[in-house]
């Protein structure tokens, strides 16, 4: 256990308790007998668990997971995860699908109800206030001056939002994840888009459903995210462009992005194959020769990854899916690795072209020779509120959105009873003759 846990503040949380060191941990030399183990030989002692880091269990200023008897040490059964509020939520962020007129009436109805009936402070994006298509709605004009606004990339919403409501498709949930790059408030997503795999709520009786959530005790799915860090080689073209724009010298800070679905590395406009080296915890695993590579969360396994031939993983499973895009190999199958590992992706030394990387379909950037992308599981999940529970919501989405295992049922054989009653010496001709006589 010593070699498994030492070195990670998050992963050592299971060892906290009485009789431990000043930080609440067991000192290395006084571990209880059940935790003792011979020191690992060699020069690479593991510094973290193979499992995912323990996710932060507080979401925004006032949301957190309800503690209950189903918790074992510091690891809680995912099926028992339920939302509770330790102070009443006061601020709500409403995200609606853009360029969709059909979403406007539900949006106006929801915003008016939250302000007039629930006395909540409602945040919307500043561009919503500038939408001329909202002017004919009298209910919106009544509450327009009481809305709070923000601009993406300029205003920081950290610790300002207690609760998020999404109106639209899966893109609204991905946008909510992008807005909160650390702790994410609980998200309630209504299905008003095209596919709606991640949006389990129907809008018809939204008052009752939102009221139930605001009163607490709602089922949660903690959707893990990937922490992606781009490390630029000193002197690379991208870094030189950044330095010229910022007037700085030396290597700049690495850019870090949290993604909910996937990070995609592809060949971009080049006609040549991608040639990408993949490392796992520092060990070279393989080189990808094809159109690219998808590294996805369990939530993202039902997005781009499943279209590329990956398996579908329930969002509560701690894992990372690695899927090649059109590999030039008949044996390169998608793989699932433990959520606690670190993946490093870089261009092979003899590659003919650069690659491009995108994060949940956004922030597309070019990867040059010497640059690398490091991917790990983030400690900040997206707490997605369930309409029913974790299992029912996921399988309902599989059936309704992806038509998983939908086919016509095999017909029943009318002569099945005759076959079971016949002896082994009966021939088909005799059976047919019997049926004709009857």
C-alpha cells in the first residue's frame, strides 16, 4: 500500500483517520499491518492509484453529494449518489440552444417562473439579451431588467452559480462544462434539441421537476472529465507566435482544458497519415498510423468514439477510452485504460506532417514536432441530475437516441409443439401429412 498511495493528496484520502500524521495521513513507517507492504524495488515507485482520483464532492457554492450509510471509507457507491443542498440555492444559470426559435417559448416561460415564483437570481449569456426574436414575448420584457448577464471568456462565474439549467441538446451540457473549468454546479438538462442523449428531462411539467431538485435529494451521475495539458516545445512555431503576441520570452505556461466528451487528435488538412506516439504512465504503448486518435471519457464513449467503433461505457465507470480513427491496421481495436493513468500523445519523430487537436469540438489547435498532449482524469466531474436514476436514464437514452439493439423479433414457430411431441423416428413428411389430415 505504501508504494501504491504515497505521493498523492487526493488518493491518500482513504487513509485519513485517527492516529495519523499531522496532515491526517498515516506516516510511512507506522502504517497498520493491513496496509504494510514491502517497498517496491526499482527506480519508479508508483505515485498514485490506478483508479481515478477521488472527485471533488462539492459543486458550486452550495451543492454537494449527500453522505449516507452506503459510503465505504471515502469511496461511495455510484448508485447511491444523491444531491443535497446545505444552503438554499439562490442563483441559477440558464443555458439555451442558440439559433433555434423553438427553444424561445420554453426559455421565456422558465426564466419568468424562476424569477417571479422562485425569487431566484437568473444568469443568462449577454447575447441572449441582444436577441431581437425575444422582443415579442411580453413575459420576457417584464423580467428582462432583472436578469444577470455574462460573456464567455471575459466573466468568471466561479462561486457565483448554485445551479445550472440547460435547454436544448447535448451541446448545452458541453458548453456548461466549458464555462466551469473547476468545480461545476449541479446541471439539470431538458431535452429540447436534436438527439438529447445527455438531456433526460422533458419540459412539459418543468415546474414540478425543478421544484423537486431545488428541494434536494435528486439522483446524480458524476460525469468524469479529462484534464488536457498541451506542452509546447521551446522554440516551436506556436510558442513563438504566442511570445510575439504577448511580448514575453522563454516558454509560456502550458494550456489546460477540461473536456466532458473527448479530445481528438487528427491529421487536419494534410493528405498524409497521422503518425502519433502514445505513452501510458511514461511507457510507450504504440504508434497510431491512421486519421487520428480519440481519447474519451465514459460519457464521450457514446459520441464520436462509438461512431469510430468503440464500446459504450456507463458514465459511472472510472475509465478512459482510447479509440483510433480509421487506423491503417486490421488489428488496432479501441482499448479501455484505468482512469488514474496519464496518457501522453506526441508526434512521431519521422512524421511527415503536423497534427491538430480539438477539445469537445472546440479550441482547435495545431501540434508541432516536439509538442505533446498529456491527458488525465480530472478531479472535477460534471454532476448531472438524473430524471430517474443512473441506470434507467442511460439505458433509456441508448434505446431512444441510438436505437440500441432494436430489431424485429423472431416469429414463433406454430409447429413447435408438434416437433416436441414427435418421436425421433418421425420424418418431416409424416409430420406434414399429420398436419394436413388434422
